[in-house]
C-alpha cells in the first residue's frame, strides 16, 4: 500500500507540521519538507495522534546495534513488532529523500517470527535471522 501527500502552496487545507531538522540533511534544509501521518495497526485508532507521524517513528537516540546502513547509505532502524504478549516480528524502518531530494519516503519492512520461542538464546537466533533477511532485502532496494 502506498500513500502520497503533496503540500502545494495553494493547498492551505493540508496543514502538516514541518519535518524536524534532525531528519533533514544540511544540503536539503533550504527546502520545506513535511512530517506526515503513518497509518498503521489493525484499526487506525487515532490517525491524528502525534505518535503516528514519521518523526515519532524514527528514533532520536540509537545504538549501533539498533541501526543498519545499507550499501546505498540509507540509515535504517531496527525494532520489534509486538503481539499481545510477546514479540512476533521484527522490522526495519527508514526515512529517505527521492527524486533528487524533492520528495520524501518512509518505509517499514517487516518479517514475522515465532512468538512462542521458549528461551532467550533461541529468541535471539530467530530475531537475528529475521533481521538478516530484511537487511538482504534492503540491500536490493532502488528508488
């Protein structure tokens, strides 16, 4: 599924906040980029809640263990997908600019895991394998 939100100067009815400066590179800061809502979950419980915007999905403080940088230099963030009582998947999320920096793109790639994994060693092995397969997919992406 793909969503596009264009904010043109004449379209005053779309009132999106500006993307935080931490998500815009120095060479792109002269342009205006907009934070846009991400519709996720089984029901879009509260589409306008701040947590649903791109800037809230991209973590501010990360460790090297939580980041993957693909060969094209795109910084991706690792996270877990929670089911009611356990982790049932992993995901890589990232925000990047396309079309010579004129448009922005937010992507979530996910892979399911067994949420009934009995111990920590097996859990780590399974999630590492899931992250590795997502990283291989990420390495093949072109925009």
